[in-house]
């Protein structure tokens, strides 16, 4: 994987899966490339849920973008900690680290990867000194359950001295690029909002349903695209779910572990309700919010869930209008949610399958998963009005507050978006469904698979460009 292979680089299972079977291009590599040559560059602190391919992305960028790449894993190599405990000098740290790798560490030519950095607080703090005293070095740091570990151990993060990047599961755009490159290229070439040819729309629908089967976890995606069989996809997803639950015992306080299990396993039931609002009694009879708030925050910090708060009025900024006692909880990945709910893959790929409310929940989860990487850490909200109308998501896009309705298939009946429009007259509104693409009267009707291209579509809509 490395141009001049370093003995300390550990080939993890998900990395070999990428290499052995196929190349799935990840958009975050482009973000890394822009960072590499940026002025006033800071070390990257890479965040994201477990098993989404962070290590693979760092190593791939290192092997392709630099002459040398060295990885230091603070979990597998605990002896590394002494290097950072002895000194805060970046130059001395670099000299010491060269003893642990075969490749040279040369400023501008070597990428240094600090993996599982949560295991060494001194290494985390060293990023500040590399930025201030030795910015010529390229460093990307990441860790499993980084947000949770930092809070649990009360670690300090060098705020303002690192560039925090968030990584997400494989998006449908990345999936389509690997599964059907011709259809991907057609979507990429769109120069205006217009009806898609029926053959393109049908291909999008087919691939999108396949994507909802495997979700965005790299191992599951590879299993599906390599035609290894749905049994392999299911066992891969179950292995990830089991790993997530093992993390409860490893990283959570003992009193929180049963609550984490209870919330996590309640997601299918929570989302099967018609209005999706999170109800504590679904977890356990008599459950109270004060008993489960810390566990909810833990799951958020771990990147396992998205919590979407209600707003009764869409104002700028959206965060100022949230009602913290009313929210919905979605999974970080639609494939994991499907497996958690024990929903057979055959039900997903059948467009006429009738699984009522949960079909809508799967559609919403997939759209949310597509939109999250595009909105700069501004988690959407949802809107309700006197329990008579509900718009699934409300997002802040530049200076616009945009309501987003999600329909599972082609049936777009319902008046919630119309009620919102009558009340607030937004400049733009969006409806995701399996209907064709069009823009009319401020309404962008968009096939759900194109949610991953929302930034591109907004750019094509006159006047609705991001700042």
C-alpha cells in the first residue's frame, strides 16, 4: 500500500477488503488533497463512526499523495506514548518516531498518521505544537470513538490548532460511481434541472434500493458489489452491530451500558411510529428523559445516531428555534438500521413491498444520510404545526431555510409541505420521492437517489447558491 512500505503500518481487515476486491473512490480523499497544499495548514483531526473507512482513507491518501507514509497506532503500539510524554518539541518527537518506522519522515514528502490517538492524550496535544512550531509536517490523526473517549477521559483537544474533518459512511454518490459508472457520469454531467430519461431514472432506483440493503459501511458495500451474496452482506452488517455494542462496554460507564443497549435496539420501534417522535416509554415502561439523556448524547458522540429536533417556527439560525424535548432519532447508516430491524433485503428491493411506516423511515434515514455530508455540521431539524402537519427535515442552506419532504416511493399525497408553504412562503422547498426531477414554482421535486447531489442541484436552481 505504501511506496516504500513501513513495517509499523498495520494492514487492517477493511483495508484489505478494499484492495483485494475493488476500488471505491472516497470523496474525502479530494478534501485531503486540498488540505495538503493549503496555506496555514493545520493537522487534521478526523472524526467519524466506527468501521466507515477512516484508516483506509488516510493510508490511501498517504500512498498516493506522498513519497512516504508512516502510521503510528497508539492502541497497537503503546510504547509510542513515551515519545510524547518525554517532550513537547515537534522536532524531537519526529526524531524519536523515526526509530519506530522504516520510512523517513521528511517535511513535505511524508504523511504522518496518528491512529487511535485517543489512547495518548499527549499525542493529541502535540498537534498544537506541530501547528505552531512545525507546520511543514503533514499530519492526520484519527481514533475510534474519539468524541466519546475525549469526554470520558476529560481530555483536552487543541481547539483552533487542528482542522476537524468529519467522515461519513459511503454515500450513494460514491456507491453509484463504483456500481454503475455510466449512470454516475450522466448525473455528474447534468447542466440543468430537467426530467431524467426513464432508463436513467430506473437505474437510479435500482441502485438506490441496493444501496439501502448494504448501507454505507465499506465491508458491506464491497460484499454487495462483488456479488458475494446477501448472506455475506447480512453477516458483515451484524458483525459491525456486534462491534458497536462491544464498544458500549469498552467506552461507556457501567451504569450507562444497559441504557445504551435499550436506546439502540429501540430505534426500529421508534421509527415505525407514524410521526417518528422519540418516545421514552418505547424504550422501557416508566422511562424518563433524565435517565436516558446521557446515553443519547453518548450515541451522538460515537456517531451512531443523528438526533433531529423539532422546531415550531423556521428561523435563522435553526438551532435557536429547537424544542429540545421533542426530537427524532435516526441511525448513522441505513444498512445498519435495516439489519437492526431484521428487515429482509428482499423487502427493500421490491418497490411494491408493503411495510408501511417503516418504509417511510428507511427513506428518511437514507435521505438524511445523503444530506449530512453536505451541510457543514448543521444538523437538520423537523417542523410540526398543531399536530396537523409535519415536514420531515428543515435545513439551513446558506441564507435560506429550506423545508424538505421525503416520500418513500412515487405517491406524494399529503399536505404538510403545502401547509408550510402557505404559512412561511419559503423561496425554495424540496420533495424527495421516486418521481422524476423537475423544478416548478419554487418546488424542487427530486428523485431520492439524487440527495447526494443536493449541492449540485441547488447550484443549478437560479439564485439558490451557497455562500
